[in-house]
C-alpha cells in the first residue's frame, strides 16, 4: 500500500507521527482508492482513535 501525507509520499510511521502531533480540532481527510487494502484504512482509523481524534472525514470518488 501507498500512503500520502499532504499529497507527499509517506510511510506508515510518518502518518502515525503526523496524526499524533495534530490538534484535535484539525480536520483529517481520508482518501482511499478501490485498490487500497482495507487493513491499511483500519490502521489509520486506529491511530486516530488512539489519539482520541474524531474530527475526520472520508472522501470518496464517484464512478465516472
């Protein structure tokens, strides 16, 4: 799987560190494509839950 943080390639540790350093008021946008593993998505949600960060949204693309 590939992760991006602010549109830049990042590894899972970088994503976790970024989430843990966020203010709880910051909105986190989660984007995923159809090829992404659900397990990776769950890891990101787990990081957010561990931080007690509930201010996130899931963005999806409509089929064209």
